[in-house]
C-alpha cells in the first residue's frame, strides 16, 4: 500500500488522535481474552501452591489447585490452559518412561479438568525434559541428543495425552520429523480431531531460565540445547521449519520466545497465513515483573502493551503468564 497524503496543513495526522472516540475508531488491532492461552505449572510433589521465586505471582499448583485454575479460566473467558509438570527429581530417569504413563500426574489432571470444566481447552507440552534425568527434551546417549529414538517416545506421549482428553498437543522438543509421526499415530489411534500446535520455531534462548526453575530442569540439564533448538541469529531457518511442520500436519504454529522474535512472528503469519501463536516466555514475564515490583513500570499498562505487540505482529494468540490479570483488565 502506498499512502496518499496531501501536504500539511491539509493532512494533520493528529486529527485522528484528538479524542478517545477518534482513537478507538482508528485503532488497527485489538486484544481480546479469546487471544490468550494460560500456561500453568502443576505438581504432585509436596510443597506446591507457593510462589516460584523467579516468577512473581506464579505458583506450582497441586491437583485441586490445577482444577481451580481451569475453573478460573472458564469464569474469565480464557479459552485454553497449557499444563507443564514439575516432577520429583528422584523419579526422573534417562529413559523417561513416565512421560507416556497413562496415569502420570499430567494425564490425571487432564481427565479431572475435562470432567469438571469441559469447555476449557487443554493444551499439553510434549517434550521429555520434565521426566529426563539429563534435563534434555530428548533421549541422550554419550552426550548426543537422539532424534529418531526420541520421536518414538514423543509419539507415545502424544497418544497418552490424547487418550486422557487433551485438546491441543504442543510438541516443544524441536526434533526432526515428530509432527508427521504424531499426526499419523493420532489418526491410526482414532484421535482424528486432536489438534497440534507445534513449537515450530523455538530458539535456543537465554529467556527460558525461570521456566526451567519452575519445572525443575535447571539443575538436571547437562550441556545446552543448541543442537536442536534454533540459533537466535537465524530467520530463514525458522521459515523452513514452519513450512516443514505445516506439511507434516500441524494445525497451528508457534514462535518462541515472543517479544524478542516479533519479526519472526510477522513473517510467519505473512508468508503462511496459518494460525500463528507466540509464547511470552518466563524470562519476558520475569523481566517485566521485576521492573514493576521496583516501581519502574506500570503493571497494567506494560502488560497490555506487551500483549498488543503480538497482535500487531500478526499473532492470532499468545501463551502468557499474564493471562488471568490481562483477562480481568480487558473485561473491566
């Protein structure tokens, strides 16, 4: 689009900013509660329901508190929650078999929420790190993260979560080929309607630190995740990954982290036209909350401004720890 602007004073762009009513009429993007997915941390380890030190206002929830969070989401109109487990380090193994146990804590919580609050969509995380003694998203052998063997585990994990009642599966592992194998397995198992929101462009970012504290992966992690998560310097690679996951059967795609990668969000939406999401990750949340607690930023204003950035970049929605607070503010 090439704008046609008469010279000043015939054009005064401030005219449309003069009053709240005019600003509303000219507003290009809007933020809705329906744009939000609320990530919550859940655990069956004693000592839950206390604040995570690196994420002010965020807690690990026990079974009952997880159900209450789903009920709160329904009351606020938030369409989906995403479950992330904190697992007792003593039960983590190098083979990660708990990840696809039908009766693991995540699957029990899924079943309970679907029974109590069926209108809230449940998204899950598919990666091995919560169950892995090595802290990685995949199986590890002699320091190498195995791709194909990991994908076999992830497929079993996906089927177990689908059978528990998950609505949206979120593969966050960044292994090659996992979307196609999951989609084929879901079809074969009769879970044709289960959707996949692929973490298709997940960067090897420094912004994940508080999340790893929240799920107990920080101390276990050996090495880094740079052989499977993306180089923060790359853009075209992200587009190839998005194209690959769409071709393999992803229903929605995600860019992670969010605010440092808004350029990627914009290109993904523009070039593919797919339902596109971003994850406003733990480090982004913690950074803003630290400034808020120090009195340097206004909580409500910076929260909504940061979320609007995702909509402006073309995202259809955002995973954010601000979801309940933002929902209350949006709805007045």
